[in-house]
């Protein structure tokens, strides 16, 4: 199963992004496809935080439109939402220690741990920092082959 990181979601949503067309096509393909795909809950939280942040986007996405976008993704019948469960802490602890992760990168470790504990085969992201997490295959779907 493919999971989608928040940066792909933001670019798919924000029409002013230079990667909008490619990201929108990727997410639409997953959402309208028959195969299951996933979004970790922390990525939806981050999507809302980034898209509505006035220091990141001018103008930012109005909150009601950002919420509507999340609800549109949630309507995909093939979407699986990923969250922490009882096995989360040992996985996160292992990733943080093995990758020497600290500060803001803890958020990335959280996403990696949630993906790994849910058997995600591939995380679509443009963030190269995820490569530090052993066992998680990452792919940038916006990078030309």
C-alpha cells in the first residue's frame, strides 16, 4: 500500500504550487483508484497547519476550504487512515535512536513509525529526510524519471 506525506497533499491542494499539476494527478489517481492507499493522521494535521499558515502562503488557504479538502480525500472509498497503536512506541523509539533524530525531525520519525507499523510498502514524499528510516521505502512521485 502507498501512503502519502503532507507535502504531496499540500502541493495537490495549492494551485499556486509549481508542483500542483503533478501532485494533484498523483493524489487523484490514488483516490479514484481501486487499490487501497493511505494517509497517516499526522500528515492530515500537518496539511491543515501548512496550507492555512499565513507565513507560508500569501494568501493562506481559508480554513473552511482546507477542511473541505480533507473531507474530499476522506470520501475516497479506498483510503485507509493510519494512526498509532500499542506497538507504536517501540517502533518510534527504535527509529529515533537508530537515525539519531531530534527536534523537528521527530515528526518525520512519527510518520515513518506509523507507516511501518501499518505495513506500508511505500511513502510518497519529496522529503529526502525519510531515507534515514530503515525499512521504509520512499519515492518522490513528482521527480521526473
